[in-house]
């Protein structure tokens, strides 16, 4: 874990939050920060090499970061009450369909729209 | 014996009120969940987010600790979601050449997955008689937490409910994706990762990163793109759907 890299991640998040506020964008600051950092990596590849370890270090435990919000299910349970059945069915069916449709369309489009030369390299 | 026990209770009362306990509980519960996940050889059913949440919830219920008290400590972990989202630029950058070769297919897949997620969730909730507030809270569930909460709030949903629905969606996707995609005989890691990232944001991405760096990168891309896409899609689709169902 490199302190400079950690500070840079925070700086980019600040830039993202600032841009979202300033321009009144509906997109959250961290996502804009991510896009700005990606742009910086493309412009300065050495920055990516420098931040490599720290970035993967944080991402390695991405799952952990969702635990506090997920525990909020306790606090939210009161709001669910009568709608619990509808919510459960909507969540399960919608998530299954979204993955299936997303994957089928992406696969179909990749076969149809990509140059044939690229395809044999993609198959695992 | 009794005075000692009494002092123990005092220590507990003191600790329970400080942020230290919430933070410690979160980390230890996650480590236990991770151990279990490794023991079960990364079986998606043993999703570490799900198990860690179950452990923490059980502890809070048993000790009668309110969520607000717990979150005072856990917020330090929660806060790291921001920098972690920024750090997703790394897998995106490392897979950039692959993305550029597949821009159009990926955008089509994004639109298909994202529209399916929003329309089916709202449609099913409506068909089963859910309130308008619940429908709005469900609509952005496939987007990453901060985006989803912002959208939900703007259209009269409950942001706190949306946060929980987003986590549930993430866990469901991370747990079920392998079975859905195997059933559909889709075995390309980029396609699998992308669809999972679009439907199940960061939790799906965390799962994909555990399978392969390539799958993780495409999941991160799917998550990032769908965060932006949902933020544009819901403001357009939601009023149309609400008008159509006359609510």
C-alpha cells in the first residue's frame, strides 16, 4: 500500500465530486473520478504502473466495503412490510433476466460486429 | 464473581457505544466469511458479502445494537467505497485494448442488460401490487450504490431502501451468474464479466475479479458504464412507466 497512490485516488475522487457539483451532473463523483483517472492512465502510462499495487490492493477487498450498507437491511426491514413478496420476486427475476439478456446480446453482437480476425483470439 | 461480571458489563456498554466495536465487528465478520469462502473453494453460494452481513446482523440483533450505533464505526469501511470506485480505473486501463476492439457490442449489451434490469424490476413490482415508492426504489437497483441512491431520492423513492436492494441485487448476481451463464453456454470471460458487472455492479465485479483478472476488468467496465447509463435511463423511462401504469 503506497500512501501517494492512496492520496491520488482521493484527489481524483475530489475532482470527480467537484465536477459533478459544478456541472450539476447526475453521475456520482467517484464514477467521474474513475473516468478522469482512466484518462490520466491513457495519457501517462507510467502513472498506471506507479498506482498498480495500491489500486489492486483496494480492489482485492472490494466485497468488504459493501458490508456496512448491506447490514442496513435491519433498518430497512420496517419499510418493506407488505411489499416484501413483490420485492423478493422482482429482485430475483429481474437480476436473472438482466444477466441473461445482457450476456446473450453482448455475445451475439461480438460474433456479428467484430472483425473475424479478432474472434479466434477471444475464445478461451 | 459478581463484581467481576458487573465490570465486564460496564466494559461492554462502553465499547458498544464507541465506533471501535462497529469497525472491528465488520472486519472480523468479513475475515470469517472469507475463510469460509476459501474453505468452500470459492463456491458462489458462499458469497462473502452475504455471510459477513448475516454475521453482523445476527450480532446486532442478539446484542440489541441499533444500526445507527453500528454504522458510526462501520462508516470508515463504507467511506472506502469512493476511492475503490476510482481505483476501478486500473482494471479498465489494463483491458483498454480489448475494450476498444469491442466498443459497439459492449454498448449494445449494456443497453440490453440495463433496460431489462429497470423495466422488469418495476414491471414485476407493479404486477404484484407494490407501492409507487417501492417501484421507484427498485428501478436503479443494478447501478452502483451511490448512483442508485441519488436516482431513488430524486424520484421519490427511499434511498436507504434502495441501498439495501442494490446490495441484494449484487449478491444475487454474484451467486447466480455462474449457473445462469453456464445454462446459456456462454463461456467467454469478457462476456460473462461484462453482463455480471452491468446487472450486479461492484459485488458482481468483486466476484468476477476472484474468477479472473480479465473477467473482473470487463465486470468493472460493465459496472462503470451501467452507473452512467442508469443515471440517464431512469429519468427517461421512470416517468413513462409511471404514466403508463397511471400511478
